[in-house]
């Protein structure tokens, strides 16, 4: 077993996983898994730069993660940075800060690499499962981008498109610096149009309608699953591999779109950092299910973070 530390730094959140991993046997023992909403991608779509306060929040989280990594004695570390870091002109400031704190440079992966890692993390334990048909379509709805991957025992096609929940919210649902609650029909229509155009792009290289099983990753999907299950608090074990029908996704999306900030914040399993951006994320999931005809989404708590850990080992 090799003790590894995996860090996934996205547009909205930064996450840590420390685990003992044995690629030869498939052994995987989780020692620490945590997340902080740092909104690194704050304003990137508009300015093209990482905001100083966003960099500060992210580096503060890195300091806490460094303490856990040292305490647990991880032998190897991999830090993967995604959409916000790809887009920013001043990402060098962020890179230097991470290197000083953790001793490794962030790998600013391409969208295709991000998709591969997400697929590996989500499907390692699904391969060979009799109850799920192949091929899988893995969708990872992030803050700045969404990844679509089709594969069975390996990836067959992948594409990353710029329709993350933070990006869509900042682009269409913010007026005078504040999120409009609830959003206007015109704003919702604009979000839907962006999503439809992005799905068209994805379909140019990924046969999303050909998949037999839709597997959904990341906070938007897991929060929708928690709502569908009626959980009074977030419960990873209950959420992992739960199934949510397209009808239920539609009901929850309509509820999120018609609610205020306070009403969404009162949802028991809602992380405070997702309150303003989850309506846009829900629209992405619903549009994908309607486009592909998927009757349900299989929800996975294992995603790019787990894929990073496997890759390190």
C-alpha cells in the first residue's frame, strides 16, 4: 500500500483525499477526505484573472491540508488544478503560493485529462458490476466547466465544455453584483441556451446519447441526490450509488429555480457555498438527461479526487 495525498482545486471548491492505495490489488483505504468552498474562480469569466482574495482563501485551505498531509505521513502528493487556473492570466501567483506551502506545483490539467481522471475515479468500482449496463456516460458538473466522458472498461471519448455552475451563474444570474433570487424567466432562458450550445459542442466528439448508464459526479449532483432522498443532513454513504429519476431531477430543479437564497440555504443538506450556484448546476444535469433520454442518474461520491489518488499510486 502506498499512502498518497490527492488535491483537486476547481473553480468553486478545493478538496483533499489522503488514502492508502494498492493498484495491484485494488485496495483503497480512505484516511482523510475534506472540502472547502473557496470560489477560486470568482470573477474569472469576466476579468480573466484570479482575484487576490480568492487566491488568499485557497492558500489558507492549502495550509490546513498541508498539516493533515504531514500528520498522516503521505509519501506522494499530486495537486490538480482545473478550469479557473486554466483561464486566468495571473495563475503564476497562485502556483508559487501552492509550491511554497505544499512543496508541489499545481498541475493545470487540460479538460481531456480532467475528464479521464473523473472517469477513473467514478468507475473503478463499477467495472464488472452486473447491475449497471455499459457504456457509462460520466458527467462531472464543476464550477467553471463540465466534463463528459463515455467509456466502458476504459475511456472511449471525452470533452470538457465551459458550462460550470459558477460560470453560468456569474454570466446570467448576477445583477449589480448580487445573484437575483429567484432568477427571471429571461435569465433562465439564457442559461438554458448556453447549456444547449455546450451540449452541441460535446456531442461533436462524445456520443452522449449512446450510453446505457449515466453516472453523475460533484456537488451539484450529490446535493440533488440528498434532496431527493430527503436527508436531514449530508450523508455520503446514503448518497453514494443512489439513483435519481429524471422526473425527480426536474422537480428539484424547478424548486431551486423558484426559491430565494434563504429558502435554498434552509435545505438541510445544502452546503453554504452552493446556495447561489446550484440552480445553474441543476439546469445542466436536467438538460443533459433530457437531451440523452436518460431515465435516471447514478450518483457517485467517487470522482476526480479518487482518480487523482489512483494516478499517484
